[in-house]
């Protein structure tokens, strides 16, 4: 049986033809040497336009730094601003990459749990209680991975009203899924007034544009952090490959045309997976407003026995069982700080999605 992965962070789609062709043309035209460290003007301008078109905000191209993916943008920022003893606050559940990246710098991660009663937004009182004199940075991933929840304008205002009392705390927003939405537009942090010039945005091409292998993303930072981040780029990677940047610019310039076919499949897949999971009876989940993940509560299937007598006491064990017996990969919620859950991607080819959900149903039914 061939393995089907619902664990991957990459969608099943190939990068759009128009984007692939742009990269090939750019190579033919000689975009093959070092480019400017901060990125090509054509891409920085396309990012400015993108925020103008989608979010109706004006960003200065001088604040944009092109990076080798969002991970590298985050690592750059963490290296630039975090010092030994600093604390970073992040709501939980959250993308495991934040935890991993923070472990590479001398700062401490403070995880603030979110609850179903708050619809998994960070509660302002809990945020206020987590802030200390050592807090340097607050991370918000919007839309959130793994829950697929969109923080609304009101949610963000509530968070910012707490952070208003602490102008020294940098507010970081990871917006990598902001164009993979089903229920409406995602407000960018750039739409809010940055009185203390401490808002940082990271965004990229891996998710909405199915360009995870191209390794391209960007940082939007206030002027006071720009030079340090620039220096880090210069020292470590000299800048992202220019032909990749030309292709990324084409993706942004044609974003509606590029996103539409993928969004159509994701919308159908989302409806299908939600109805199938509901049919299974004991899986609790919220319909994702964005991203291509369902974050499913699988507690009802824990503390059960597999047909060959193995006791499943965690979602890691449950995922292992599904992988070994049904060649089906899910990502255990433990990696996101939420044991008992699993992240299930529906960015699969529809035939694979149907087959994967059959396997999941059969695997769960076999437990006693
Ligand atoms: N941020 C989030 C929230 C992600 O889910 C991921 C990928 N799983 C990344 C950043 C990494 O993005 P990139 O591929 O651009 O490094």
C-alpha cells in the first residue's frame, strides 16, 4: 500500500505554469549572479502592490527584505533582536517551527494556552499575565497553523490594547497563510497603527503559491531593525537567487489567476473532509476558516487497543498505528503543543483525499 501523507505542510499542487516559465525565462535572460542583498526591486515592488491590492495598505519597499523562505526570515529576525534571557510569548497550539527556531537562539519561549471557550484566541488577561520585564517579542500566526483560525480585526485590537502598555515588545505576525482563506479576508498587521514602530511581518510563497521548494519569503521590518537584518542576510546568504525572485514577482503580479484553481480544489476538499470527519462520529474539530489543515481532537480514540493488542496512550501512538497499519500519515498535535490532537492536511489530490479518509475511518473503527 502506498503511503498517503496528510502530515505535510506542502500542498499537492505544482507551482503554476506562468511562474515556472518566468523562472526559466529569467535564467535564460541571465538572472544568475548575486543580486542585491535586500532583493530585486521588481519583487519588492510586487510585494508593495500586493499589500495595496489585498489589504489596502501602503508599505515602503525600503522596509522589505527578501529571504530564503519564512523560516529564514524568522531566524534572521530572532538573531537580530533576541538577546540571552529574553522571553518570547506565543499562543498554543502553534506551528512547531516557532518552537524549533527559538531553541536555536538564547531566548526562552513562553507558551500561553488558548481555550475552546475563547474560540482559541489568546485571552487578553492571559497575555497580560505572561508579560514580564524580559518579554521581547510576541508571535501571532494569522491565520493560525494548525487550527486554521483567523484572528479578526476585533481580536487583534484586543491583543494590541494589552501590548500598548508595553511599547518595547516587538509584535511579530506570520501571515504565510493569509491568501489561503475560505471565509473572508485576513486583516494584515500592517493595517493597524504602529505607534511605536515595532510591528514585524513575515510572509512567503510556500503555501498559497505552492512554491515551498523555491525557498523564498520576506520580512517587513521597521527601520530601526532593518540594518541588522540586512547585515545578517548579507553575511549568511548574500541574497536570494535572482531568477527565483523574478518568478515570485510574477506569482504576485498574477495572484488571482494563480490562486484561483488551487483555491477551488481546496474549497471542495474542505467541504468533503469536514463532512467525512463528522460522519466518523467521535472526532471533534472546528471548520478551518483558512489554511489547509483540520486540527482534530482525537481523544475519543485514545486509551484504546489496536487489533494486535497495542495500547494507544497518545496521539503520537495513534498516528504511528495509522502509519504502520494503514500507510496514512497525520501529524500528532504534540508537535504543536496540543497532545490528543492531530493536524490533518486536506491539500491532497481529491482521489488521494477520498482514499486517505477511507483508511482513517477503517483504522479508527478497528480500535476497541
Ligand atoms: N510559518 C508557518 C506558520 C508555517 O506553517 C510554515 C511552513 N510549514 C512556515 C512558516 C515556513 O515557511 P517557508 O517554507 O517559507 O520557510
